[in-house]
């Protein structure tokens, strides 16, 4: 086997593995060991995801002992990418966001073994937490994960009042007083009169970084990325919120189920359920900023010429390992066609968005 991607070796007792299986839908963790190269780490491991827990190939969250950080991280995520026939969409998306200047988790593909048995190719994702900030020399600030569709920046969901302003959010790091700041942010989004909104929002949100994120979400077409599958970080120096992408496997023309998603499915302004996106694009000067950012990316980065080497390099990197993946090796014919599927999506989505730019005038 090629050594072009690292191998991680999980050592777990059968009884502990049974505990995970018996508590499949719960946030249960058990002790185990993880060997990477010549170092063995003491860890806690549990399943991650929601509906993905029922797949044959499951995803994991791994917590490291606080005195035994793993490459500067106390937590990592191992995604099975089970429904993505290419296994590269998540990484391709998060790397794309980095190209746009958006804070985004680092990722890499690995081979994952459990008790000596190969479980296949996984995608390792960096956890977005205080160490994520420290590793980038960024000011400390609270970080929230948008866990479900309640995280739509509105006071309601499906026309029903939400239980609280913070519904849909989980605080990954921060203090109770930080909750007050997020609550205040969401309140002002929803109660500020239109005549005051243009100036008021500047007190809470990094507009340029938000629109860079929106461009990435719209181009890659993550339908779920507008009301969850993102993180919020409040920079303690600027006192402004920034938004980060998270879990972008259902992108580049594929649905969560793995089926083809029509290239017109997500509008040019993003998913209508995101109230913040909607309100920002109601302001002519903000709409102009977004249009100019999107126009530039459509001419420079969201193009086959720019993405081709990135797609093919990732595809060629994991192909020899996929041939040994017990869950994917029988689908190699589909895998081999995926670059063309992605390239066709880029062409069609690019044309669609260019034709829709007139809606942002």
C-alpha cells in the first residue's frame, strides 16, 4: 500500500466497542488508544453525526488526554464520508473556503484501522475551538456550533417561535456572558428597524468576511450550510462575529443522500431560511459588496481551470487506498467518474450564477 496518506490504528476493547454500538444514538464515549506513527495516545472515542450513525461505515470524534495533545489539538473528527462517492467533497470545500480567505478547518485523508482491521479511508477534520484559534495566532473568543436548523438567525423556524434566541447553537468555548452577546446579536438582527439596520449590523458582524463565506456556500451549493453546518466566532479584538464552514460533504453537485443535486437548487442569495443573508442583501450597498465578491470568484476561482488540479490531485491521492476500503472498493467505477461530475457541476453552476447576477443589481 502507498504511504501517501497516514494510517491511524485504533485499539479498543470489545466490551467498550459494544457500549458504543448499544448506545448508537447517544453521545457516549469510551476509553481507547490511538497509535499514529510511533506514538500511542490515550483517548476517548465516540460516534459523531446524526443520521450517519446508522451507516455501515460510521464517523468518530476522538478526544485526547489534556497532557497528550495531538498536533496541537485536544479533539479531532474522523468522517467516513460514506454517502459521497468521491470522498473528497468535504475537503475540497473547506480548502476552497481557505482560498477565499475564510477561516476553515484543516483536513486530511487517512487510513483507519480498528484492532488491526482496515476500516477504510476517512477524512480527519480539525476541531474548531480555542486551540484552533491559538494555532492561527487569533484572539481568543467564544465559538458556537450551529447544530440544527434553529440556527437561522431568526426568532422563528417554520413560522413557529423558537424556544430561545440561542436555539440551534452549542457553545464550544466561551463563558455564560458570551451567550448574552450572541443573544444580543440575534435580537438586533430581528428587531432593528430597516432605517437603522445598515449601521447597526456593523457593530456585530464582520461584513466582508461574512460575504466571503456566503460566496463559498453559494458556489459549492451546500443547502444545509445556511441554517446549520457552520460555526460562529466572536473576535475579542474586533468584537465582531465571523462565520466558518463545517461539514461540507453534500456539495459540488451531490445531495446529502449522494444523489445528484440540480445546479440551480440554491439561489444566488443563499437559502431563503437564513434571515441574516436575506436582510443584508436587502441593503443596496451590502448587496453591491456581495455581488462584486461573487463576480470576482466566478471569474478566478470557481472555475474548472482553477479547480481541476485540486480535484485530480485529491482523487489520485486516495484512489489506491479506496481499492482496499471494505465499504468502497466495489464502487470504484463510480469513484472514477466523480471528477467529471464535479467539473460539470462547476461549469453549470458558474453559468447559472453569472446569469443570476442581475438579481443583485
